[in-house]
C-alpha cells in the first residue's frame, strides 16, 4: 500500500530550508536566470518590484510541530467560488447563495470530510484583485472554522478567455502583445493550433508581457500572493502549481520538469506546505507525445520534498481495459517519480458515439452508490495522498452527477450524489 506520510514527515526539513532562503535577496531572479540557460527565458526586468525579493519580506516560515502536521488521507471535494472563477471576457452573473462558503464547509465537516481543493484562476485575480482576495480570505476562514484542509489550485480551462469565451486561466497580457500568433477566439483546447503554439512557447520560456517580464516569474509572483494570503491559516494544506497543462511534443516533458522545478524552488522561499504538480492533457495513451510513466515522471520537480502528483480520474479503473491501463500508468509514474498520487478530480464520465462524434452520455455517466464505493475502495487501497470529488458548485451542470449541491431558497442543499459520497466515506474511510 503506497504511503503519503513522507510528505508530512519532510515538512520540518523544508521549514528550515525556507528560513535559509529568506536570508538571500534577489533569489527569485537568480532562480529564473539559472532556468533560463536551458529554457530560453528572456527579458527579465531586473528592477521590477514584481520579480525582485528583498529584505522587507513579511513572510515567516512556519515550523510544523508533530501536533500540527496535517493528517491524511485527505478526502473531500473540488470546489468553485465566484470572484475566483470569473474570466476577463465576460461579466459575472448568478451570485452564490448567502454564506456560501461557511455553509458549504459546515456541511462537509459534519459529513466527515476533511478536504477541499479550491479552484482559482489567475485571470480572475487580474480582473478584480480586491474581490478575489476577499473571497480567498473567506475560504481560508471557513476552512479554519470547520477544520477543513484546503489545497489552492491554480486552475485553467481551455487556456484562457483570450482564446475562448468559455475558457479561463491565463491573463490576457500574456497574449495581447502577439495577437497575430495567438489569435483571439481561435480556440484554447488541445486541438487548437493557436493554443498549441502558445503552450509550446510557454514551456520554452518565450512568453512575456508587454513590458518584457517573463511569464514564469509573473505566475510565480501570483502564486506568492496566494501564499502570503493564506499560508498562516491552519486550514491551508498547500498549493497546486498549474492544473492539467497541455503537452504537444515529446520534448515538452523535460521542459515541464524544469518549469515545475523553478516554481517549487521559488515557492519554497515562502512556504513549507504541500506543493502539487499536475498531469498533462491530452492523456491519450495512443498519442504521438508518448504518454508513458517514464515521460510523465519527467514532469516532477527536482526537489520532491513535500510534493504530490495530481491526476484526474473520470472512469472506474476496472471499467474497461483503457481505464485500467490509464490508471496503471499513473501508479507507475508515482513510483518512478517517488511522489504520492493526489486524485484532484474524480467522477464517472461516459462518452458514446452519436452521429459519428463521441459525446457525453448523461444516462451512462450517472454514478451509483456501488460505483462511488468502488472508486473510494480503489483509491484507499492504493494509499493515495488525497482525493477530491468533482464537483461542489452552486451553478447547475448538465451532467447530473457533477452536482453535489443545488441552491434552494438561497441556501446550499446537498443532492443524492453528495449523500452517496458521504455513505461511501463512512464505509471505506471512517469505519
């Protein structure tokens, strides 16, 4: 049975390292320059307050005592907010019910869950930093109150609203200085030529803003902002560097490893808590990018102390041969990289061929108590670091089993799918 406890046991070591790093000024630029030698990161603005560390930093590393160590495995849900999910391409609507976060965390805690993977988007912060920050504070305070451990997930969906109206993720200032190459509204999914070019340039370190500031460093500074907001909260479990990045060539596996190494090394100056890096998309075992355990392991950062590898599982591993092979690839990757698995998203999704095109089949995707139990049993047997059911969101989704809650009379109300999750946890986790 795989163990997750190496993460918490290494926290004290990381804390000491963090304290040392605080004594070294300008280390952020030094780190980026060292990675630039291999990845062609260019045009770092030396005097930028956004990219330079100084002796006035107010971040203090926490020394984690044995009593304060987070207890795993972490069992919970993936949760969406309001201001933290807005994109730069459209106005907000459909506000959450009153006391959304407090009521949500209360329900989770009373049901025996101990974890939330909270989705947040970089472009949401850029669009309205004040409201974004206020919402993050509400989440952290609710987690403190109800004893829920939170992983703050730097999420992206179809890259950015620059590429698609439904997309959210990277802010527009990483695209609008080169609109002829990264064409607006040209598609941000894995099959888009513009998206493929942008992600290729991102991994090569060629993406800058209009002032010449390096994209990697700008993202690191954004994550630093999140750390500064919540790291002192007892509810903070850690941070996910970037959810489901796109890979479009075999050479990018190693480049992502350098990117994750840069982010981990930078963030270790400010936090000793868990850092999570994510699997890629597309995850097609027959694709020309060679999705193998050996290649996936190349994405791991050099410093693996207190680090976990996030995957998404949208099909029971024993549902068919493909799902079995896919899950086994991730298990082998975890072994090769020597990091524990974190199931950041899980649910049942079935696509069937309709008119020559594979589409979501809501009826066949509908999850049952038996399936929920099988998911939880599988994850428990493999000793994963944590798991988060997809998803907790006050907005209705057309796929019924994606709705753990619904809003009635301005209040959060659990659905049958949440009750299934609770029963499964009582059976396999809290027995």
